C-alpha cells in the first residue's frame, strides 16, 4: 500500500507543478481531464467493482451542482478555502442523502433493470429541477467566482480538481483493499453465490452507491463553479453519464486507473486533436466506442498488457 | 563529409524557399489582421442557428476585405479575420476553447448562441477585460451581473417581446382576450412573463397561460383551453420546435383564433413550407428583415447587404445573419472612431457610447449592455402569401396586418 | 366532462404513436435481452427517409413505408451481424449496449451533417384533415397512423405466432442452446430479429414524421419512450407494447390538462421508475423472463 501511495503522491506533485509552465488553455484541458477522470472513477466504484452499471450518474453531477449553487448563502461570505469546502461539501452531502434515499429500492434491481432505473432517476430529477421553480433549473443559477484574488482562475480549479481526484483515487484504493472491495468483487462475480456465502451484499452495495454518489456530486460542484452559470441542461446531461462509462471502458475496467487513463485519452482526443474537426466529433466518439468494445474490450490497459506479454514471449523465443 | 553537409544544407534552403514561394496567398493576405474570436455551435442542438450567425459574420468580413480592400483604422488598412471554433452547443467545451483564444491574445470577441452558452463565456471575457458583442444570448441574467464588457444586439429577454404586445394595440377592432404560452427556459420564460405583464398594463385580458417543457410531443391541454375559453389571440414565446407543434396541432384540430403569434418559428422557410396554407397569417417577431430601409456605413443600405449575402452564400437568409452583421458593423464603426485596434478600454468605451444607423438598424446599448428597448426593439412580421412581411412598427411597415386571420376551419 | 373525454381521446391517439415506436424495441429486448440504444436512430432515420421520399421524390410517405421498412431491416440485421455479434462475443455484458450507443452517435452525427438540425415535418396533402364527432375533435392523420400502427402490431403478433421464422425466433429466445441443438442458426436468427425490430422502428418513424416535428437530436427521447412503454406494458409482447403506449399517452395528456404541461415528461419518467421498482416485467410480461 505504501509504494503505490508514494508513487501517487509523486505524480500529484508533478501534475500540480505543471500549471506553472503551461499556458492557460492547456491548464483548462488538464482541468477537463481531471474532472472527467474523477467522474469516471466515481462511477467505477459502483460499475467497476460491483458491475452495477448506472446509466444515470449525471443525476449526481446535477444534484451536486445545484446543491452547491443553491446553498450559496451558506458559504458566500468567507475565506475562499471555506467557500470551496462548504460548496463541495454540501454537494457531497446532498448527493449522498439522495443516494441513501433511493439506494435500497433501486439496488434490488439487477442487470439491465438497474441500468434503466438509474436512467429513469436521472430523467425524473432533471425534469423536476426544471419544472419546480424552487430549484431554478430552467432559468439558471449563477455561482460567484471563488478563486482567491491574485490567483489565475483556471489554475485554481485545476488544483481543486486535482486535489479532489487524488482524494477519489485514495478512496478507491482503500476500498479495493478493504472488505468492502472484496465484497463488491464477489457481487460482481456472482451475487447470488455471495449472498449464500454470507456476504452482506445489500449493505455493501448501498455503501458503494452512496460513496459513488457523494464523489460524483463533489465533482458536480466543481463543474458548476468552473462554469459559473448552470441550467438543468448544462449539468443533467445524458452525454455526461455516457462519457463516464465510455471513459471507464476505453481505459479498462480491470483497474482503478482504467477510468483515469480512458478519461485522459478521450479528452485529449476530443478537445485537442479533434478541436477543429468539429462537425464529426460525435461520430468519431461513436466509432471509438465501437472499435474499443470489439477490438480492445479490456481497454487501453488491456492492450498495453497484451503487448507487453507478447514482447516477453517473443523475447524468449527468438 | 563537408560536401554532403553543404549539399544537404543547400537542399534544405531550396526546400524552404520553395515552400514559402508556393504558400497560398488569398485575397488581402498581405494586410495585417484584426481578429474577432469566439465560439459558435456548428454541431449539436444549435447547429443550424450557429451556421446562420457565422455566415452573417463572414459575409461582412468578406465584403470589407475583398470589395473595400480592408478596413482603415488610424491610417492603416487591416483585413478582418473571423476566427470562430465549434463549441458543439456544450457550455463546458465553449469555455475551454475560448480560453485558447484569450491565451492567443485575441482581443475582440463575438458571441455564441443561447444564454447558458454565452453567460459563462461573458464571465471570462469580462475578467480578461476584452469586449464581446454578441447576438446569441438575451437572457436577463447576462445583463444583470454588472458586466461592462458585454454587449447584446437586442433588448434583454423580458423586454424583447414588447413590440409584439404593442403591435396588438394598433389592431382594429382591438383584441380582448389572450392566452400566453411560453417555454420554460432562460430566454422564453422571462420573455413570456414580460409579455403577460405588458399585456395587462395595456389593458388586455390574459385568460390563461401555459408553461411548457422544452421537449414536448403533444399540446392538447393548450388546445382544450383554446376551445373552452375562445381567446382572440394566442401568443407563444416558445422554441422553434414547440412553435411548430403548436401551430400544427391548432390547425389540425381547428382550434380557431383571430391571431396566432409565435416568437420563433415562422422565420424559417421550412416552418412555412411544412404548414403550407395553414401558415398564412401567423405572426412572429424578427429582430431584422432584409426589407429594412436603413443606411449602413459599410454596405450603404440594408438592401445591398442582403444582395451581397444572397450572391455569396447558400445558407438561407433569415434574421440571424442581419443581427450578426450588425455586431461587426458596430465593431468597425468603433474601431474607426478610436483609431487603434488593440486599445480594449477605448473600444469598450466606444461601444458603450455608440449611436449609429446600420444595416441592422439603430445600434445603441443600455448602460447594462443590452439593446435599447425602443431603438433596438424587434419588428413584428406576419406570414403573407408564403413570405414574411413586416407589419409593425409603422416606420418599417411593409404591409397591413391580416386581422383577423382566416379561421383554420375555413381553409 | 367533454374536456375529460377529449383529453382521453387525445391520450389514446398519442399513445398509439408511442406503441408503434416501442414495438421494435420490445422485440429486440424480449428476444435478445439487449437494450437497443440505437432504437431512436432507426425511428428518426425512418422519419428522415420519409422526408426525402416526400420532399425530394414526391412520394407519399405511406407508399414509401414498405421500402423504408426493408431498408431498416437490412441496416439493422447487418449491423447486428457484423458489429454487435463480435462485441457480444467479447463477453462484456455491457458490450452490446455500448456498441448500439456508438452506432447511435455515428448516425445522429451523419443525420445532422446531411439534414442540419432544423426542425422538420412531413405534411402530405391529407395532413390537416380534421374529423368531428359531436364535441370531439380528432386529428385524421393521428387516427390513420393509429390504425396503421394497430395493423402493424397485429401483423407482428401474427408473424411471431404463426410463421416459421417467428417460431424459430421465440424458440431461440427461450433457449438458445436448445434451439441450436435443433439445428437453428442462432446467429442468423439474432440478426433477423434485430432487423425486424429495426424495420418496425423505421416504420414508426415514418408515421411519427407525419405527426410531429422532428430533429436528429430527438432520437434519445424516442429510445427512452420505448423503454417506458415496454417497461409499463411488458417485454416481448406486442400487445404489451400497445397497452403500455396507450396508458402512457393517456397519462401524459391527463397530466398536461390537469397538472400542468411542465410536468408531463416528469410524470412519464416517474411512472417508468415506479414500474421498474414495483413490477419490472410490466403489466403483461412474465416474471420468469425478467429474472434472466
């Protein structure tokens, strides 16, 4: 546990120093990558560990975003660190609360039914946030800029996103090594057998669901702060749900670094390489999904692993 | 050894010289450029509108570069360079790409489309102290943040449909009862609420109102209300798609009214074609029409702009191109007055004070940056004979309003 | 009272549209246990095909319907055979789903590039005919489409029960191994099933194009509507699709009239959610199938 943690810390420090040498555009791209990676990893906690594929995780992004925006009075006056913590904190709490509320009925469903049910939850919440004026979803809510004076805005959010991503990775690593993780793997392999063997599947699933929701909500808050003005459409987006899944799949569902790698690769592809190929970027994303599913089902990590194994074999048999 | 290096070096030099020699030279490439930056939706939900707006910008630039030989500012000639990238109708993508342009030193910005896309970008250009003149975001939220560098080519949403209400006051005999329908979004809702308040102010009777979601497949509730309450006029502040749905269902179900007004919709030829003879008499607002009788500092008249546009573009000419062109005309007028191309403070001040006549109409902004409600208010147009004709205000009128419109059941 | 009746009638007609759109989806879900996220693009694709037939070629959409269905069949079955089957073979349970999602993205993008995202509608000469039954006003086009939809659903039902291919499909759905042991080419059957589902999706698109304005971006909505109808009415059964559609349609119009138009979609999605939690196999579905 210690070695990976040290490596992680080293990587984080390196990434944290990058904004000092990169231009603001690249800092923003990095920020996008951290947000996407964090979201994909948060989804993975439920989808990768337990194989409960949620197609509606954008609901937590939206809930987190609106929780942060609407709880403005709680944090608007105060030091920027307090603002950030309270904003993200209220997002995490509200997302966790909503998750806790729906967890038991929703997690009774298996397979495809769970998938559609989460989609339904996302759709219902999106419509509710628009339809009921108290949420201000249709008219939109503004969030004040909480970056400390003197610091460049994009750097502030870059570091905030990096910090939150680090927290998410550590939580994922802890889960993977704890009983919770092993229990979730058991659920993934064969839930009925796990139940019969005495694994407290319901409790474990609900825990994973709540953790996943809270983390997703936190990233939702950062997403909202970064945009500065949110409407229902900008945070309750089906595209965001699907991106989380695509990133995890493209990177590789076998490791917690899969979602991160997938998110970085896809963001680089769509925001940098394809930034000028505009008309077709949806089609290209679609083709990438199809190609990855057919040709590289274990994701990029799987491809690299296979390549290394082939090299080793070739080395032994010249 | 030394011979091959010399040979290689000379080959390199020849290659470089050759590359420079064959580098394409287009139009007024030799002139330095004034760059206008920003993002536009070329794909996604707003793609069609994005393409129209972009066509408006590029047509003006083309005219200035090719026909006028560049814009003269402070004694030097410059070409106009419209450098817009695709934001795919995604606010997050928009702000990431805008950052690149801010980094690259672009100092003058044009806007994207829809309030949720424009507002986050306005925050960024405001922080960077660079002006943005845009024709895509009219929500009140944009103009109530205290921003100084953002300018909009029409009045804010809550005021933007006032001309529609005012056009009702000159109808004879005066209509009595109204039903107001609006889409629940940051633009149409304030528009709708503003319209209802103004109708009441002017002494009209609003007998019912409906708030619709953006995605809707059926409006039978509205039809039922029209049948039961028999209003004289139905006013819709709705998205293109909802407008089409409402018009179709009303016609199909013969929900007769004396006038149907839809803020968005009839401006596009496909709307009018789809409804055929049932489109006749539907009115809408238009921030601009090619028939406007204005004089313009670049093209001479609105007419000449419309002609030049038709000769050089395939995207159909609707009001978006006029509004977009107005942005460029505003910028060029201020640049000429200021005499410098990179003094963003002076340019901002120039925009804040501007008061000129252009192909778009009078350009004059309120202190908050949106269009002056009287001088930059929209015109009201009506479908007559398959075309749109301006029916209000009197100064721009092309034809008399068809009032009352022929009932659906009699077509 | 007449308001209530009119609302219910509107709801039944609207529900008919939803049923037609869901029938193909129901077949694919019922037989192959695959959620076809590309369903919406077949629907919208059918609408655009009808648009081309009507506006460019001058052919009435109803006449072009069989051709468009055939096109949908070919596209669907080939896609299933050459893209989905390799994906499913990889073992990832979510693979088929994702591949249909990828396909949907590609098609939506192409449609947007070819047709732009302008709002379109098809208005053949009879598009604005209106029927009156006393106080009730009935849109003739919706009535005709409802009728055609009923015929199509009945035809599908008959096909599944009586024809040889229908029996083979049902056998493969019950037990793939058993069917293969009896000599059935299961891969061919799956491709054919997907093809039939897509054909019906495209057909529904032609009808929808005549009734409602559409854009490429709508495809997600139609996929979701298909979910809702199938979840409500029952998977795999055409009668279930009919029932589910009509119930949803009436729920939608009742909400619009008595609660507020703004809540329409929310109520529809809420019904989906509640059905999933309470009775995921739908009203007419069987519990055994659902537990697979």
